[in-house]
C-alpha cells in the first residue's frame, strides 16, 4: 500500500511521512499494491528504476494490474497526457524486477486477504487484514470523495478506467462492509482515516471513527 513522486510530485512526501512515524524504510520487506496510479506508486522508486525500499523482497500486485501497465500496445494507444502514468508504473515495476509477486487469488499472506475491486483499474485490489477477530479493509480508491460516493455509489470520476464496472464494484463492496461491519480505510479519506459503513435505507453512510 505504497505511494518520490516522479509525476506531479505524487509520493514525494512519503519518506518524510515514514520518518515522522518513526518507520525505517530499510525495515520494510513487503509491499502490497492496491493499483498502479501515480499517486499510489510514485513513492516506490526514483529515476532509472532506483528502488526506494532497498530491502523489499516481495511486491504484491494483481496480475491484471501488472499486465495492463506493462502492455506496450495499450501504452502506445493511450492519450499523450496519460502516457507518463505508464512510464512511471513501468519504472517502479522495473525497480523491483525479480521481486514482483503477481497474484490473482485472494489468500496471499497469513492474516491478509486480497479483495478484487476491478473498475477503477483492471487489477484494483483491496486488502483485508485480520488479527484475532479484528478486521480492517484497506479499500484503495473505491471512493475518491467519500462524502459523495458512499451515499451515491453510482457517481464515478475521470480516473475510473471502466466507470460502470467501478460503480458496480463500489455498490457491492459497500453492501458487504455494511453487512460484515468491517472497519474500512482508504487513500482518499478525510480525518480520521478509519470508519464503518452504515446502511441507511437503500443508501449508505460513512461513520468515521472518533
């Protein structure tokens, strides 16, 4: 679940944020990638495929995500404004060549289950963390504007690769997390950064943790 910032500076504050949290980048040996948009992958590598996390042994990425961003015909056909996104993703993947773990199944690590969330990108993935009955779902970019899209899951944004599929995935996931009463968090949350989804009639509401 990574984010310095080869495109628009995205990811450029990651090292400072880790230092503020007293986390040594050299202690990180595993990375779980929700998807390869620039604001999520920008902090993984510098120019010339230089890894920022020297001791990472495994970088988990959904196989459909890896296939999409490394597909040369798709890259060539992309609008010029979007081509740098492919270049940044390929640079990051190259930085961890030999350590990439493409997956398509849900059980990937003890206590961590991958949750397929296609639509935003082909291999967009959430991660469900379980610890003695406590569960937290990191749902990536299932919403970008929680105050709008939780209540109205049909609302999409320009960065959704397949808008209709993204909306359908969001609706299904909101129903699941409301039913299972999962704690959720994502990369476009307001503060505080965790909460629960509450079903209200035919809609939903995000109740932030105090």
